[in-house]
C-alpha cells in the first residue's frame, strides 16, 4: 500500500477531499519525523511507537580491499507495534 492508496482509502471512508487528507497525512509524517529528529519518541496508544534505537559501534569488513573498518555507534528510527496491533495481524494474516 502506498501513500496515495492510504489517502484514497481515507477519503473514500470519510468523505473528506483527497487534497485535505493528503495534507493531514503529510503533516502527520512531518510531525513524527521532526519529533524523532529532535530526540523524542512518538507513542500512539493502540497502534504503536515510533522510537529511536541506538546501534552500538561494531567492526565491519571491506571485502574488496580485505580490510577491517570501524562502524561508529549511531541512532536509527524504528517502529514498535502495539500488542493489539500485533495480535490482530497474527490472527488475520496467514503465514505464507
């Protein structure tokens, strides 16, 4: 599902113009991104949390030069679904 599909589905279900729904979806994504960039997690009860995870420093390999490189510690954005969200997916989606 793409952002256009989400906007279309919300517009169909609510009767709100697609342009207004698109503006709301864009604003939501911007708020989540800005919050994470400023170091704050975003908690949406019943849906999940957008959190910042810290990856530890590790040693990697450059295969083409056969050398070791040090990958510094860094933060990455992550999504942790709520238990109700996870349970719903487990119950309704079959294993392929």
